[in-house]
């Protein structure tokens, strides 16, 4: 139970780190996108999400020796009456009955979150497997083999399904590119090439693996809305990054044709949805999201300068470590409020003698 409590406290510290990095990043992300690329924004998104997960503050606590005191049953002392914060914490600890159970509530939520996602995955897998079949259309197969070789995707297969409404890629090691069966006769060779290039780029960048790992990590921060929002906006930039890769060498007229393909695909999908219930993946279904993709495709953005990318990368790493410093600083108030090793001392009725910190102890308190 002490280990569970320490893990919960660590997640709270990482929430401080992640909130600091994530909030600053979200304020400037549109500004950054106009001067860089969607691919660079994907990397910043992953770094922002990583600030919720990489515990440098814990490493610092181990290095400076403070971590050992948690498991050695040393007490986090709340001095009621010494200052406003300690007095407020003491009041909450004495009057809020559920505070000692917050770590158990967090753990139960994490388990329920994972079980719910597992149920959704099983349902998705059953739906797909029941409708998958080998795609034998010669146009799709020939273009797919050419793109597969160009992207170096030896473990990618092409299949079709009656149970989906939009193309998507699934699988971690052995990837499968799945095409809705009703779309097979509706596109010309150029449109097929763009569709397959888009999905091959997803496979090349291992976007499925990224989403699965983030879904697992999300279970640790199921109570944090910032993590949810960053994860959702990441999906949009993954799509934009694929669009950028496909349209990088296209002319203006070809880009307009690619944008028209997105609109047409959405219209066909809406028609299919009106007749059947589909399990979807990767598609940007909201009109506003589609508008953002089309605007990004049609606008003339300058190629980002390498010096700008390097400078922004350095700034992002600096902000990442600032977040971890904030998490380390927040350890004391978080521990006082949620640690199982917290004791309340009333300064009005207790005389305290403080001996300065030594290598052996942080503080020794004698009560008289």
C-alpha cells in the first residue's frame, strides 16, 4: 500500500510538470505550426505528453537522498498554525474523510479505464476480423506494391472490409492497411495513390504504436483533462503530417484535387454511415477538422529553417526540464496533503526544537 501511495504521489507531481509544459505549448502551438510543420508539432506533442510520464523529479529525489525517507516511514510534518498553507492542509486532513483514500480511488479508476479500453479493443477486433477479406482488385494491388516498396514496408499487407467507413492502418509489428469495400471502384489511379501514400505514411511513422502506448499511459492520468486534450490534438497533427508528406511535391492544382478527394471521401463515408454502423479509425469526421486539413493543404507555407527548428527544440527541452523542476518543488505540498506518512502538529500547544539537516536525517523534531 505504501508503494501504491508513492506511485499516486508521483503521478500528481508529473501532472504539475505536464500541466506546465502542456499549457505553455498549447498557447503557442498555432504560432509554431505556421512557422514549422505538422511533423515538428507531432514531436512537440509527444514531448508534452512525455512530461506527464518521464519522472526526472523522482530521479532527482533518489539522487539527493530524500526518496529513502518515504519508505523509511519518516513523517511529512504539517505545522498547523505556522503558515496559511499548513493550516489549510491541516484543516482538510481533519475534515475531508476521503483524502486518505485518494490513492485507492486513483488506482481503481486506472483499472476500470484499462478494462473499458480492453473491451473496446476486443469489440473493434471482432468487428474487423469478421468482415476482412483479401483485396484482389488489380489497380489497388499494383499501386499498393509500388508504394509498399517505396516506403520500405515489408510487413504491410493490403486488405478490404465491409465493416468500416474509412481507410485505416492497424497492427504493431505486422501492419494491415484496410480499405472499405464500397470505395474500391470509386477512385481513379491518382486518387488511389494518394490514399495509399497517406496510409503508408501512418504505417512508416508507427502511428498505431504511438496511439496504443499513449492509451496505456493515459490510464495513469485518467483524471487529468490536459492529457486527454493533448492526446486528442495529437491525432489531428498526425493527419496533417501525413497530408504534408503526400502533398510535398504536388502542384497547386494537384493539391486542390487532393483536398477535393478528402471532401469526397467524407461525403461517401456519410452516405455509408446512413445505411450501416461502422467502426472508424484515423478519419477526421468533424467539419471544422476537415476545414483545418484543407486549409493546411492549400496554404503556401515557407519551408522551416533549420536554425528555427533547432532553436525551438532547445526551448522545448528547456521547458521540459523546467516542468520537472516545478514537479520537484511541488513534492512537499503534495506529500503533506496526500502522503500516508503525514503528521499534524499544533504549533500553539507544542514546542518545537529544530536540529539542522545532516547527512543522516532531514530534520529531527523533539516535542516538549
